[in-house]
């Protein structure tokens, strides 16, 4: 009881720690942190803020910007920026006070800020120029009066000369103003509440009524939408970011900012999707845990023939609690892959507990008391189960080679979980068997009695009787078919191996054609409101993401750098279908990429020719606006492009083309960053057939080396690998036939099949060798192996597969697809090992020197076909009767 008490206390502590795990669904879980693009993206975020939270303003754009709604929009932008003066907060919702106090936003810009800034700068510029011209007119008049006086003109003549000089300067000023009016179309007083000015600033009559100017597409993407971008500070924790997003939503619903002319706000963007997914991940783990427990408990009750049938599940739950608690202590997080660890870990833990319990039952059948049966079972099964566990752990270690961080974390958690599961089965498992196996009342005897009575009442029901009857018939039928198949495998080992190899080769070939998905938006629950909103944004803007070219250097605001950025931007846009006046939202021939807010946009009024012009313009632009494109120290700047939704392989080609065109001036470094870049990079890494093949090969080599070190004989290390290697091909073929695309999780199936097939193959082959050393003939040794260890392997395998089936109920596509693929592949791997391993074992004993003709697929298929025909003609052949 002491052991059980200690393990129970640790399990409770682990469960409490596991509840502290924070979900992490960010893009950092999909892309290697060592990649150039990831590091560039992090530099961009550090300087310019995190991925933008978008407030999409849906509604007729004219009604939004040419009415009082523009003022409401400006106040909303000021609220979100946290820059509202304290005195002004009393008339705004409480969320604005929160933003002013916490200041989570690094950059906020939108239509209201843009129009108000333009009006203010134009007014200030006009006033300054008017003052300068007045001073120039006064100076000209003074000079003219002095010249007239020297010429001896009368006072009236001097006044006339001064007036003429003043008029000439004023006329020149009027001509320059007229040129500006003709150039920019600004014919009215610049003001936020002047519809004529706003219309001239925002709209382009040449494109049609109500159509915004194409160069302002990052603010006004279409005639029915406007966009506010909120970039949070990069240092926010997940909980702080989630709180800030919630406050943005609340502010957008506040009555003070409600649009009065039919418009509405939609809060969306990548951070919103990630936040929604993180919430879904946190909820999913509890649902999936409950489903896995119910399914596995029912499966164990049906397939595991032992008194304490649910003990392996209890041991597995303890191991899972300890594993997730250890991850929490280590500062880990809860990713989508972490959820998938749960059924895998529970399945492996159940396997170890079942194997030990089966050995314990054998010892008890031999007449040993519980106190002797436990150490005997541990001594008999421990080395073999430990070897299988070690080989499985090494198989999972190969996942550390994955380019996807969440997959590496998945592998590391499984390795840790295997160690903990083995320890729990060896300690708590045997302690529970000794304590409760013989019906000792143990703890809560009253509860046990009531549960037993309830079980008896259920057993007396008609439904249970029908289920038990048909379950028994199903088991007998499956057993009979299994015996016949194994008998054929023993008689025709070459045929079975040849056919298995042929199927595996087809699978390896099909693996090169399997589609891959790594875009986080395609992996999340499709009913997630955040995903629906980001799809709405994409429909309105025509843009699926933003590619940023990040420039670094000692001083970037120079004529040389600005000129290069302008030429580079123009060349990239033209190469991908953008023309003057085009937008990504247009329906006919939309370009692949479009311009977004960039440093050259601040100097669009004309080609800058001097450093003084650049410095003057940067001083004129408000810092909270300019910091969106250049850092205050002018050492980091950005060129941004909006990219349309397209297949990730094409997206990668577009990004590669942008990278090829990078040729910045001396002393300036440039790199491509952004979520589309990371998604395309992850997709490319996952799509690499060579990488997947090398990973499989590394897994097989690692398992082989472990078995060779432990077993010290080449044949004993090689034979279990035959069905394991072939199982990778079978699983790849099934994946291809199901047409389920790979994702960061299902791409690990090869390693998962190797690891779990190793478990099955090592346990069965070890028991076979044990029976052979005891003097049994091959057929008899296989019979005894399958009657003992084989039954336990089948029970644990079916239970683990049932646990994976719980993932199919997940609304997270990545987990659902992973669950489907896992159930099918592991079922195939389990049955394949049970059928092919006997053939491999018998073939190894019968065979002399190995030649390739021995496993010619054509010979194998023909031999297997002939064997099936002969068996049908004879009415079937069975193995010898099993030992009672």
C-alpha cells in the first residue's frame, strides 16, 4: 500500500501541475527557430510589433468615411493605441482606460488616423508655406521700395513698386498652390469632417464611383471595407495577448464607437485565430481524455482476459499525469501535438501494464502466491519489455530530427512518457496486483460492493447478453481466421514475405505523391468563429497574409536606400501581375501580390533627392505612424507586400522569387519574413520525400542498433525489423489511398509505425525465442507465443488503437486526420506484424544463404495465391490446438 500511496500522491500532484500548462498554437510551433526566415520574422516583430490584429470595417466605404462615422473610427483607433489623454478617457468606454494603462499596442493605424494626419499635415504645411510666402512677399516689397527710393521715385512710386513686388510673389504662391491642387486633387479645406476633402483624398473617380485609390489598399481594400491594424508589443505573454484581444473585441462592441450608417466591426487576424485555436486546444484535451478513457475501458473489458481488466488503464492514467506534470515543471506548453501524446502514451502504458499482468497471471497459474508471482513475472518479462520500450523510445527519438518544433516536442514527451510508463507498470502495477488480485477488499469496500452489484445487474440485461454473445462469436471467428492465416504464413513464408514486400514497395512509391498541409488556418476547427472572420477579411481584401522584407543597416533613411527600395518594390510587383491602379481584391486578373504600407510610401509625393528632404519628411510624419515602417534609430525598415491565397507550393515559388531579387546597397542586409513565409517553409520541409525517407531509415537503423546491442546476435536483431520496415510501406499506401493529406502530426506516422510496431515485434519474437530455447518446435513455439504474449499484444494493440480513435471526434482537423490515419495504420501494422513475423521467424530458421530472388514479389504473390487456393480446396488448415 505504501507504493500505491506514493505513486497516487505523485499522480495527483502531476495532474495539478498539468492543469497549469498554457496552450500554445502560435506559428513558432510549426517552423524551426533556427531558420533564417523565422529569425527575420522575430526581428520584424521586435521592431514593428507582432502579427496584426485586424479590425475590419464592413460596409459602404463612402458612408464610413464621408460621414460622422469617420470620427467614431478615429476615436476607436485612439482608444486601441492607448494614447488618449487622461481627461478624455471619462467619455470613453472602460476598455480605453485599460489600453491607456497597459499599453499592449506598439503600432495602431487605420482610416481615421490616416485622414486626420493627412488633414493636419496639409493644413500645417499650407500655413507654414503661407507664412513663408508672406515673409518672402514682405521682403520683396521692402527691397523694391528701397530700389525705388534710390532711383528717386516719389513715395507713391515707391509704394507702387513695393505692391507690384508683393503681388508677384503672391501670384507665384497661387500658381504653386494650383499645381498642388491639380496634382493631388485637394480643392477644399483639409479637415476630418470635410467630406469633400476626404473624398478627394481617399477615392479615385477614374476607377468608378466609390472606388478607393489603389495605393491606399492597405487601408481601403475595396469599396465596401476599411482596415484598422493593431500590432501588439512582441513581449506579451499568451495570457496578456489573449486579454488584449478580448479588450479589442469589447471596445469594438462599445456604443460610443458604433457605426451609424450600416457599417460593422469584425475583429480578426492571425493572433485572433491563434488565440481561438489555443482555447480550442485547452478544451479538447479534456474532451479527448474522457473519450479515450471510456473507449479504452470498454475495449479492455472486452479483449483483456484478466481479473483486474481495468488496472492497465489506471496505470496508464497515472503515467500520463506524471508525464504532463513533468512537462509543466520544465516550463513546457500545450500544443496541438501535446494532445496527440495523450492517446499514444496511454496506449503504450497500457501495453506495458498488460504485458506484466499477463506474465503475473502465468505465474499465478503455476501456483505461486502473489508475493512470489510478482517478482517472478518482473524477472521473466522485465528484460524483454524493457528492450521493447527502449527500442520504441529510440524510434521516437528520430522525431527530434523533424523540422517542426511541435513534432520534436511530441517525440521528446513520448520518450519521457515511455520511461515513466515502464516505471509505473513495474511499481504501481505489481503493487496493485499483489494487493487486489485475490479479491482483498482494499479501499472503499462499500463502493466496490455497490459497483459489483451494479455490474451484475448490467450483465443480466438482454442488451448485455446480446453484446456478449455476438462478441464471443466475433472473437471466435477472428481467432479461427487468424489461426488459418498464421498457418499459411508458417507453411509459405517466402510467399507471405514477397507479397508483404510488394505492398510495401507500392506504399513507398505512393508516399512521394502524398499532399501536405501546414497552413495553421487549415488545421484548426473549421467552425471556429475566428477562422470564419479571417476568411471574411480575406474575401474583402483579397489578401491572405503579409510578406515583409526586413532591411537592417547603420542608416536606412538615405536617398540611395529609398531609391533601391522603390525600384525593388516596383520590380517585384510587376513580376507578379500588379499594375498601377490594381488591387488584390479585384475579381478580374488579380495580381499575386500587392503593395502594403512600406517606407517608400512616406516619400510618394515625389522622388527625394537630398538627405534634408528625407529628414524633413520623417520629422513631419507623426512617430506613431512612421514607426510602422522604420525604427526610431533608422537602423531597421520594412517593405511590405500583401499576398493572395494560393497553394503553398506556389506561395513558396513567389517567396523564393522575392528572395532572389534581393540585392540591397552596400552595408544593408535584407531578408524575407512573415507568416506566409513560415507557412511555405514548413510546407516545403514536410513535403520533402527525401527527408521523410531519411527519417524512416534513421528510425530503422536506430532500432536495429538497440536490438543488436541488447541481443548481441545479428539474426535476433534483424528478424523483428522485417515486419517493422514493411509496415512503413503499408501505412504509406493506406495514407495515399485514403487521400488524407499529411500535416505536421500525420507526417510523423512513419516514425510512429516503427516505434509501435517495434513494440509488437520485439515482444513476440522474444517470446518465440524463449519457447524455442525451451525445446518447442517452430510451429509449437509460435502457438505458445500467440496463446500468451500474442494475446496480450493483441489486447494492448486493440486498446491503444481504440484510444487513438478518440482523436477522430476532435474538431481540430490536424488531430482528426491524425486519429484516422493512426487507427488505420496501426491496425494494419498490428495485423501485419502478427501475420508477417511468423513467416520471418520460420524463414530465418529454414533459410540458408540469403538471395534477392527469395523475396521476388512476383514469386511471392503467385505462391500466396496458390496456397490460398489449396487451403480452400482442403477446407482450411489450422495450427495445432492451443495449450490449455
